[in-house]
């Protein structure tokens, strides 16, 4: 079983570099200010091709979660959790919740992003706010 690897497309490099700097940045449309994830060549709202990379606050709300009881990659031993977080800027990202999992439903819980070294790269994770 291999370790997980980031997908490095043409539009992904600035995002992964921002994680190396421990400050997630996402594309923000220059024309309508829509913050988008995943990175893309055009804005899905106004179809503008003009965007800049801007740091996000790193806070959001859990909208979905799952605990995996099967190991898919060598660097993620089971059980591990994954959460979908709606960042305060709007986009939904997938990350892991670190620390003690909440009891009951995790949906609606506030998080703050943190960063750690994982398999030779820096990546984000979430902590309950």
C-alpha cells in the first residue's frame, strides 16, 4: 500500500505552497470576489478569468463527517476521520479533525485550521474551536 500523494495540477501549486507556509490561500475572483475551491481557470459565478490567491481566515463549520475503519493508504492507519468544512469564505474543503472527536453529531461544530508535517509535506487539519 502506498502513501497518499497530493494532486499537483497547474492551478494547484499556489495552494500547496500556501500550506507549506501554514496559511491556506484560495483563489478569489477579481471581478465578483467569489472565493473558489478547487482551483480553476475561470470563476464559476461570473466566468471571469481574473483571480488572485488570498489567504483565508482558517475558520469554518463542519457540514459532514465520516470515520474510516478501513485503511486505504499506508500513511493513514484506520480508524481515521475526515470532515467536510464550509470555510467562512464559502468554499467546502475536506480535512481531518485532530484532537478528541465530539460526542454526538459533529455537524455545525466550529473549527479552526492547523497545519502539520505529514509524509514529507505540510497539510492542513482541523481543531474544534
